[in-house]
């Protein structure tokens, strides 16, 4: 059997923050903070050097509202402002992606998750083994026999069995659980008073949200009351947590074929940022 080629799709927006908080107090001689750029660069190098992907791309969020904000004005309303030390690093991170010769994908009105989901489905349809590089639990809903999630910081890979262990349900039903339990980090309401354990139990019993709501009259006690009183909230939450995998991206998987870094651009940027240890690795 011919081995399937690999497509690595990197959650750039997630890793910017993870790199920023993982490494602190790093700057160049001009006082430019560089901790997030350095951490992000190391992550890219880990993927390229250790995994040798056939195809690779990085997705970023675009500033501004998305369709989820139109559905629910309070979506992500509790998120703090981007740290001042991180803001000036964003352009350098995107330059670094360019220096590595990796396509940068963004789409106004949508999140990086939706871009990743769309490209993951396209890659799977093309017969590729897709790896989503992220620590975001929302992406676990995309896992299939040929789509996995790889958290480089924890060095963990989530396939179907790992998702079942974490959520108690198979990947396709993760959104059903999240619709009930909500997500405080994104300000997704869910049904008040229902946590993950209860949500998993309810979905295991009823299979999906609509079947649960159809039998809400049969659920006794305060639990039944909560479900009956918050049906619209649960349906809204499910729409908010569901990743859109059908974006009209004018791209082909062939556009992501990985060749080699743009060495001149990369070395110039590394010198500017004064990453002396990296200079030695690329020289």
C-alpha cells in the first residue's frame, strides 16, 4: 500500500499566544520583544525538521468580527486585549512564516479554525494524511481516521481514540457535548448548570442535541427544567462551536507543497531579531 502524503495545517493564531506565554523576557538590542517570534519559529522548525511534511500551511485569524459575532454579540466578549508586548511581534511572526516558504491563509469574517477545517476536509478528500497543529480543543471535532490533532507543546497526538478518552464521545459528537456545556473561554453559554460530565452522559444517552431536546419532557427534576428552558441557547451554542468546513477559499492543496525556506529572507529576519542560536543552525 502506498503511504499517504502528509498535510500539516498550523493554527497560527493559537500558537502566537502559546509561544508568548511559554517564553518570557526575550528582546533584541533595540528593545523589541521577541519571545513570541522565537517560540513560534521553534515550533515551525520542529514541524519541518521532525515531520518533513509534503504540504504545509499556517492559518491566522483576521482582525474584526466574524459570522459568530453576528449570531451572538457576546461571543468572545470576555477575551482580554492583546498584550502590548505581543502586538509588535505579529508582523515578524508572519514574516517568519514567509521566510520558511509556508503559505499564510486568512479569510475575513471567519476564524482560523474555519480555514483549518475547510483545508483539512479538502486534504482528506485528496487522499492526504492531515495533521492539525494546535492545542485548541475545538479542533478535535475535525478528527477522523485520516485527520489528527498534534499539540507540539505537550507532544500529544489526538486521533479518534484519544478524543473519546478526553470527551467521552467520538469526534463527530464533540460539538453536541460542547453545545450543552458551553465554553467559558469563548463566552459560549451552553445550558447553565451543565458541565462536561453531565453533557457527556446526556449525549451518550440521546446521541445528539436535537434528540435530547425532543425528549426533554421525559427528563425529570431541575435538569429537565434547565434543558427545556434553554433549548434556543443550546442550539445557538452548537452553531457557535461548529467549525465551518466549506469556506470558499480560492486555493488548491497543491499550493501548499513544501519545498524549502527562502533562505535569504529568513537569514535577514533572524539577524534583525538577533536569534544568534538560530543563525548557527541555518548557516
